[in-house]
């Protein structure tokens, strides 16, 4: 790969030098320089393009998976990479490496991660200057990375973020004879509109950009049928719906693994620590949720344990966590009013720009029966915690109204019932009173928490019914879904 990159660069430099020398010589001989230099430049440019498009027997088994974001926080793209590798493709996975990807990705020999740095524009001057210079630098960065690779048969790109990665990937695919596949998770301009407003010039530019470059892809994937219909109707894009499906790592967690995770978390987060004088017993290891008899390693869940409520987030504008915080305050009020309800430990996982804002709100609460912590979990621990929880809460409210929260997919993989905030196409995933409940405001969520946890920890109540429904209605896992919908696109001649 390095040799090819060097040769390509030398050809480009040689083309410029040759054009200069030929034009200089032509100037002394009375021959107009365009008549001589332009054909020479065209010939050398053709040679350069030929080098870029040069293929060998292994090219058809090379795929670039590109996300202009954190690889470790892009589970769907990690699943794409793993599925490709299982079918014998060698994957170059390009993205930011801020958090560690899943061990399966790191261990897979056919997956090579190429980390790129998140660039910043010029800090001085108006914001538009910062934004423009950032986009220019990202274009140059992506061009450098993609053109240094061996020729790939396909570039599989996540959108959003798609500015400038869609245009750059399309250009590279044209130069190298590769095929561009865009996986539409949402629309980038609708996310930008959350903070800038629909009429902001940057939002309008981003909308035009996606509408112009999106249809240039060879194939398109999307996450819902609603988005598939919108892409066809309003964008002229024919897409294949690839629903998010849980990977095999998402399943109910055995009590022994639950206890091991609770012990590790208790070392950092007091919400998991056992309370009271019982801790002096030397023959047991205790957390607030579990007890391990160290004489025979038997683990049991405590009958008087609190309910473990879990929510995961990227702490962005499309998730309003004040809804959950207000609902938890109301839940505390139910207990103080005499309702027979368990205490709650609420774990909110994730990283993102609004985390500090909400941490200040959490710290300002004065709750006795509800405890909240906001850890960041390693990729291996997150599915274990999901499989240990009693109830999930999703605050994702799609900016476009056309995408579905992958966090709910993962929760369903662990047979974890979910309370999810309503938006237009949520019914494609959450079936009210079958696998979860749908709410519209904090008061409705508080009532749902009260209803679901009134019989806790008994499995005979409403919460138990939802969990049993999830156990009996398991759908496709990711691998079968991917093989059915994506493999035919990638393997087609």
C-alpha cells in the first residue's frame, strides 16, 4: 500500500514538473505552451488515474467502513465490519478512536482500524470561518487517508455525519472505480436544526448537500421503512431497510456475571455498594443488588434490592433528560405519599456534549428513594449491565421522525422492557403494552414507573408480562438480518 501511495504521489509531482518544463521549452521555441503542455498533463493525469484504479485479484474482497465519528460509539458500523469479516472481506475501518471498540472488532484479524483525528477549524474570527476551515481540513484528511489505501471494492459510509464525508467518499469512489454505500441513520441537517433552527443558512446548505450527494451512491441502506419511503419520495433514493437488530452479545445476564459487574461498579459508584452493618459478615460478598456466598460461590439476588433502571444516551439535543428527572421526582413523591414501591437506582450511561449540564441538574435534586449515577462503561460491560437491569428508559426523540433508537434494540435483545418517549415511527420498534410502554411527558412516565414496579421484584406483575413477551417473540439477530439484506448488495458483480 505504501509503495502504491508513493508511486501515485510521484506521478502527480512529475506531472506538474513536466508541465512546467514543457511550457518553458515551448516558450523558447516559438510554439504556444498550451499546445504542448496540456496534452502532456492530460497523459500524465490519465496515468495517475490508471494507478489509482489499478485492481488485483484481492480488490473485490476489500471494503472500507467509514464513520466520521467515534468508532467505539458506532455500534452499527462495528456490526457491519464484523459481518463483512465473517464473510471473508478484509475491512479497513476508518474513524475517530476516542473510545475502545468492542473486543470482537479488536480481535478480528480481517479488520484493520485506521484512526483519524478530529480536526478543528480556525479558532479566531466568526463561527462560519471556523466551520468552513474545519470542513476543508476534514476533506483533505479524508482524501489523504482514502487515497493511501489499496483500491477498495466498496466504501460503506455512515450518515450522519455526512459533511464532508459523502462528497469525499463519492469522489474517491469515482477516481478508483469503487462503489459507495451510504447507511442512512438519520438526516444530518435535521440534527443541526435542533441547535440552529430550520432556517439557518448552514442548515439549509447541509440539506442541499445531502439532497445533492446522497443520490450519487451506488447503494443506500436505512434504518426504518418510514425513512425508506421518505428517501424514495423526497430524495429520489431507492434504499434497502436494514433494521437494527441486537448482536449476540446482548442477552439476559446470569446472576454470577451480574454480581461480578456490580462488585466492579461498587468500587467506583456508591449507588452499587451494600448499606448497613451486614457488610461485616466475612462469608459473604454483598452489593446493593446481590449476595455471593464465598464458601461455595453461590450468588443470589437480594429480595429487598432496589429496582435497577437503565438509560443510555449520547447526551445530545434529541434527548431531553429533564423528562426522566421530573418523573423520578414524581416517583419519589409516590413513595413519600405511602405507595408501596421499591427504591430505584437509575444508571444513565454514555458520553456527550450535554452530560455536564444534566449532571448539575442531577446534583441539585434531593432524592432519598432514588439514586442516580452516570458512568461510562467499557464495550464489554454495557451488554452485561443491560442484561442485569429491570427496566429501560429511552428519551431519544428523532430529529427527523424517521430513525429508531438502537439502544432500545439492544435492550430488547436482553429481554429488557422499555418505556420510550413517543415520536412518529416508534411503532416500528416499540409495541405499546407488548414489549414496552410509550409515554409523551414526565407525568405519564412517572405513572408507568409506578405501574410497572408496584409488584417488584415479583415476576407476576405487569413488568414480568412484558419481559415474558420479549422472551417469546425474539426476532432476527443482526447476522441473519445483515446476510439477508446487505450481503447481496456487497457481493453482487
